C-alpha cells in the first residue's frame, strides 16, 4: 500500500543523514517486571504489535516527480522481527552497563533502504528491570509523533486502524475562489519564509562555539532523573513554567561543565534551538515532522541560579509572544517551504552551518502521565535522545513521566569522552536552584 508523500522537512532530515551525523531519535525506556523476563516471548509480542503499526511497515521511496521528492511505501520484504534484537548485559565489565551499551547502540545509523526504526530488548539489569531501546529516524516523525508511534508497542494502547478513514467531500467552490485561496496561501507562505530567512541572516554568528565538536561517529549517553515535585517547588517560588525551570537548570549545568573543561563561562551565553510542535490538537498525531522552534540564549555567564531562571523566563516569554512562525528559531518551517530537490542538492552543506545559528538542541518529548506498561511490567523511566547536528558536542532531550523529569544527554564521543561530568553538573545545578527557592 502506498503511503503519503514525505514533506520537504522530512526529506531534509533524510538528506542530513551521514555516518558521523545519523538523524535518528532514540529512547531508552526501563520497565520493572513482576517476575522473570522471558526474552523470546517479549520479542515475539513486540514483533506482533510492531507489525500492526502502518508507519513501521513503510520505507522511504524516491520519486521522479516532483524532482527530489519521496513517499512512504510498504516494504514488500518487511518482517517486524528483523528490526527487533535482544541482548543480555552483565555488570562485570562496565560500572553502568546500560549507558555503555546504549552509547554504542545509538551510534549505529539506520539502514535508509528499509523501514526507519530499530528496537532492542535489554535484559540483565539490576532490580528485576529490563529496557527497550528504540530508534526512529527523524524523517519518519518528530518527537511528538514519536510517542504516538511507539505507544502502539505498549499495553492497553489502541492501535491505529489499517484502513484510511474516508475524507469528507468538500462543498463545491468556484474556480476563481480556489485560485484566490491558493494565491493567498502561497503569498502568505512566501512572506513567512522571507521573514524567517531574514531573521536567520541576522542571527548568524562566527562558528566559534565553546561546545563545538569535530565529526565523529562515536557517541556517549547520559541519564539524569530529577524529582518533578522539586522543580514545581522552584516554579511556585519564582514563577514561570516547569520547562523554564528545566532550561535554567540546564543553563547552570552547562556553565559548570564549561568551567570543568577549562572554558570561560562568565559573560557568555549558549544559544539553544528549542523545537516546538505545530501539530493541531485533533490532527494526525503519527504524521511526519510538524515543527517550528525558538532560539533561547542560555545565560551560562550568570552565576546566580535565580537570576538565570529570570533571564530564561524573559527570553521564553518573548519567544512565545512572537509565536512559533517568526524568528530564526522557525528554521524548520523555512525548510518545509524549500523544494525537495534543493534539499537533495544542498541540505548536507547547509547542515554544517548549524553552529553559526545555535550551539545545541534542547527538546521536550511529550509523554502522558497515565501509568504505562509492557506485558504487565510497569514503565519506570523514559530517557529520550535528540540527534546531534553537525559540529555540535551535545544534545539534550527531556521527558516528564509520572513524578520525574527524565533528561537524556547525547554527546559527541570525540569531544566529550566523559558525559558523566555533564550529568553530575545537571544534578548540582538543580540542587543549587532548589536551595535558593
């Protein structure tokens, strides 16, 4: 069955793919089992559920027209079990075997000639836990859509119907009205694109970031878990949103990390690209990328944790007032206005200019608060991971589940051999902000 065409932004993520910059998102999800885990039975269950998810059966197919475009098509050789692997870890060789294994796992690119996902079941963890490690290529969907896809693997989640729902027949309209609407839409999009492009030019800086990195296929992953109640206590004391508090914590952590690396922090900012979903509430939640973004200059030069939060609040309030379709942070919208052929010709070169616009990506992945499980085992932790843009040393993804905020740190292994120092800096920064509240 033929699927929908890839958007220009989806094609851009395919074009950014390289051996040193794989464009897949990742998640490390842990579960607490009620008894012994049967890996064979669990992988068989996952394969049955994955086979029923239309998005996981499809691969990207290049089209002749429009030039450079692509569409989703069912893979005739699809076998869900071929995408699912199982590994048993031992604590004899690594102090943190899950992090060490996941770092090697996430560094392996997906095969773009096949359906763009991969799943690994990890057993041998302490305290009766097991983990699922999931990769989804960014061409497949964004962070918000990723949960909608992955949820079909869990217990009690309604799986999508295999057939497409009938579309309502629109009321007849005159040719003139149709042409007017098309011209109005095109004019509005052209003005929007011109405004974003102008903002990009003004926002560009020399690529001299203290967190830049050479090309490397090596990766390091770090897991940080913060109590949600403590972050809400900070929010009640100083205002803003919980996301503002998380950004302030990360700003303090990056300051500490820079200092520990022998870098100057005082008087400096690090610019974060913060992706923003532009999906409709009632829209297709498993579709491709529907993204914009904000740029936030994190005040790593400020030593006072409360003042850092105030600065973050001001910046994010301005961003939200302007909206997600304006400013240099809306570059994903601009990418969606570019013909796919131009992405094929120039996206990888343009991607290398990312350090001129921002120093790192910080994204939030939505996870519902309801208790989730797999084969009766309760989900305990969920650590998301964002792809590293070319030239970037670190990327950060955040997910709130139940009573905790889970932060996934992904680092370029050549630039950051020990991601543990950044993990410790996040914990220290959160403690300082809590003590000041």
